[in-house]
């Protein structure tokens, strides 16, 4: 509290305070640790909070080191492959097998992860497993799938193998549908060009073909792959879970707010952030 004197009378005024980001981050970690030991389905159920938090931190460190090693191995192998190809167009598989301790398949996967991570190093800090990163980095994986998986991970949602496989399958189906639509549209344009110099009788045949192609195109446009619906549901569920957790965290934060903290100021800041998010 602050004081000031007016006409020889001392008044007490509330001090406007805000909670530092570091305090909020630590509070969030404490809440997570408490959830770990109180949730009966959790591996850490019944353990002391400090032990659960320490084990969680160690596990996170090991996972990060593992991911970073994959990325670093990929970087070194990419350098070796580029240098080798300066002098020899073949021999990569032989070099990997004879001069490294990794398999050719692993070498190619590590290079793919490195190439993907060069422009998205944040992926190494999202909690995604090596298996997921390898699946994402495959040349056959659509960019839309990579972005969706990364968005889920960055939102704090746990991304399991089934979810990853569904998202990638959906994206590939969408690419296949779009490619088929593009082919049909090209066929229609080609038919329209042929029609311009055709005889009357020939025009009727071409018009019939165009109508058939347009019907085929409309049927493709109207059909929505089942997997795409599932993928959208996965994204919505992830958002709902994250929103529910945020609400619970804020509620607990207010319940544990120490004396002297300005609750109204915190609420005001939260409301401001929500208004910004809606724009």
C-alpha cells in the first residue's frame, strides 16, 4: 500500500501491480506438477510434487538432447553428401555403410529432418518425437500436414502417432483430389479449344464430352473425404482442451493470488488480451 497526506490526514491508496511473466510461468509449472501427482491416471500419481517436477524436467532434457542429436547428425550427413557428390555421383549408400555407424535409411531420415528444421528450428522445442519428425520430414508429406502437426504441438496438445498418421493421410488425399480436379479442368479447356474450329456435328460430340467432364468435376468438388472431417475434429478437440486448461489455470491462479496483488488489474489485462485475439 502507498500513503499520501492531504490536509494533515494520511490516506492509504492501493498500489497498481502486475504479475511478472516469470512468476506466471513458474505458477503454470507448479500447476502442471500438481496435476501430475493428483491425476490418478498419471504416471507420477502419489509422488511428491518436487520429485514429479524434477523427473519431468529430466525427461524433457533427454528428449530435447535426442531431438537435437538427430538434427545435428542430419546436418553433418547433409554436408558429407554434398561434398561426396562434388566428386562422385554415386557411392552415397556405400559411404554411409562403411564409414558411419548408422543405416542408409536412418541417414536419409536424419537429412530430411535437418532440411525441414533449417527453416523451422522451433519444431525441436515442441515436444514432438523423433518418429513424428521423421514422418513430417518425408519428401512425400504435404506441407499442409507439416503445418497442422506443428500448430497442434505448439498449442500444447500432445500429438500421438495416430493423429500424425491421420493428418498426413488426409493431406495426401486432399492433394490427390486437387490433382484430379486440375486434370479434369485441363481436359475441359482442351475440349473447348478443339470446339472452336470443329464442325457442327463435331461440336455436339465435344459439348457432350464437356458436360460429362463438368459433372465429374462437380462430383469431386462436392465430396469431402471422411479423413478430412476427422482431421478437422482433431484440431477442434485440441483447441477445446487447451481452452479448458487455460480457464482452469486462471481460476487456480486467482484462488492462490497473494495479498497485495491487484486482481482487477490482472482481469483487465486478460480482457485486453482476449479483445486483441478476437481481431
